[in-house]
C-alpha cells in the first residue's frame, strides 16, 4: 500500500465484516466517521461521498443554547 496522505478518508471493514469510513485530519486525528457499519460497500461509499460533498455553503444549524 502506498503512503497515505493526510487529511484523507479511509474506507475499511470492521471486525464484523461491515464497511465503515473515517476521516483523518493532517495530524492523523479522526475527526469524523461513518457512525455505523454497512453491509454493502456501495452504501458506505455513498455515505462517505455525502460528507465529501459538504462545503462552506452548507448551512450550520445551532441549538437554542448556542450563541
């Protein structure tokens, strides 16, 4: 496997054999993950792409207790 650049997404299988993804920052810290396992690789990749497609135009919602 080639040297992995950071920041980057990692697609992998967990101990149960389900697909998951995680996003690691330039310091290699995990800052986002799939939150669940997927039986189908395509479903996991789709969820990962939803996060990839977010950008600065994506609205940020705040709860009432956040100023």
